[in-house]
C-alpha cells in the first residue's frame, strides 16, 4: 500500500546539509539529528543519511522501534521515549546493539534499564549506555526535580557496578528561543542545576544537550556540547530566526483536466460555485494523503510556475485546482509545497496547523523520494 498513489514527497539532501551547517552555527557545535516520526515524514533513513552527510555526528529518535530503523548507519542513536516496561522488554536486545542509547528520566526507568524489575534477568554483558534526562520545565518527559539527586546517586552506583554508563545529560526547553522570558530562563537554570547535581554525584559525561531547533537558532547559550535538532533539518524554523532552506517538496501530476462553464459547482456539498468559464485540474491528493481539509478554499498550489487556488472541499483522495484561462495538459506536475511552490508555513497558516503537523501528516500513499541536485531517485 505504501507509495501506491501518484504523489511524491521529495527530500533534498543538499538543503538538509545546509540546514545542519546553519544550526551548528559559527562555533560548529556537534549535532545529533532527530529523525523521529519517520524523519518528520520524509523517511527516517533518508533524513538520517542526509544529516550525517551534512555533518551531523549522532542520531536520535523518540521510540526504540524508530532507533532500530537507523541503528546500522554507523553512529550512536539515542531513543528517549519509552515506558519502564518497554525498556525492560527491550533490554536484552538493547545490550546487543552497539549503536542504541536510551534516555533515563526516572528511577523506574533506571530499574528497568538494570533489569531489576524482571526477576531472574540475565547478568549484563556490557553496560547499557544512557543519557540522564532532566525535566527542564515541560512537565512532560524527563526526571522531575524531586527525583533527580536520587536518580544521579543510583546511576553512579550502577556505573560503579559496571551496569550502565552515563554518556550524556539532557534536558528539553518549553521556550527555546525566547531568551528573556521566565519560561526560557527557568528551563536553562534548571538544566544548569541538574548538571551541577549530577557532577556532585560524580557524573560528568562529555555530552550535555539541551537545545532543539528553536534554541539552536535563537539561544546560542544553550548549545552546551551537542545540539539535538529535528525540525530545523527539514527547514522548519519555529521562531522564524534561521534562514533555513526548505528540504521537502510535495508534488503530484494532475490526473485530469476539464473545462467547466460559469454556474458549475465543485466538490462535495457544492461549496464552490464557478463564476467564469475556467479550466480545472484534478490533484490526486486528499486528506487521506495529509492535505488538510481545513485548508479547503484557502490553499494554493503551483502549476507551471503559477499559483493556483484549490476550489471546494478537499476530498479524501483528491482536490480540485482552478487553472483559470490556461489549459495545461493532464500530467502537468503541481507543487503543493516546497521550493518554487507554496511554503509549509503557508500551508500551516491555511490549515491552522503547525508546519510539523502538515509534514508529518503526509500519508502512506505518497512515495518518498530523495532528490540530489539534478536527479530524482527512489529512496532505498
Ligand atoms: C522533538 C524533540 C526534539 C527535536 O525538536 P525540534 O524542535 O524538532 O528540533 C528534541 N528533543 C526532544 C525531547 C523532542 O521531543
């Protein structure tokens, strides 16, 4: 079923590489490329390869299953989102992987990482590599302040016993770019304190990572020893600070073209009435492919270099483009978003979604392709 439609979502590795360089900034802070949610919809392996070619030195994902997808690319992969049970279930497999590292954000996760919640778990053959994750004000993932010192102490003990190796300290900011706001200052202060407390317990790993895309671009003081960025790789710049390059393009050839007279109506419910004779093109992408229905009758696509309105309601599999006076043949490619077409930011505004939501929402019928300069080839 995957890739069964006519739509194509292309990733431009050169744009990803340029974004890696831009995110790393003048000090060239090392960068861990976050390729969660199937590489923000572009394909985890394609995004990972492009980021690594562009200078990223590590990878990260949310779930462990996602980490395995990119575990053979030759660099460490951090996964940070799992329950203690999942961690306990995965433990043996994780110990067998030389690439995967996991975040530990609670004493319960540590117990799972040590195999302590599974009576009779095998003695470990080598230490599991972990990153200690402090909650820096999100109240989401990461270890709450009240458990941090205990967690550090337990990790140090487990390190001495050769059961784990703490290779990193991490946090995540609720307000990455707003450097003057209490939300940002509170988060960075919490991380600094967490680093201090860890140090006092003898944990001084070389990796300290706090900054995701918005902080990487807007708050150089948060860079520490490693960036942990995802959205910025594909050109999404939440704070509008970054001069990033769009790395994604969604396109499809028009499936049909027809002439309609004034007075005709378009689509379900006849939401749009044609006022003047016009040409309509059928775009074979609908809300099942991730074209947000909420963008109906606001959105545009680019056909033959010209911006064209979508008319009527977006259907599940298709929507209708007003081609105006000019007949273009069926098969002409329409750019939904990307370079030389509308931007993801425009689609976000038209649909009331985040750019992240639009991109990660592109459906499975759309083929994922990688497009080096001058050529189009299938993603392996
Ligand atoms: C998603 C996520 C990131 C990456 O954030 P971007 O804004 O996409 O760069 C980093 N760390 C954590 C914990 C995340 O959830």
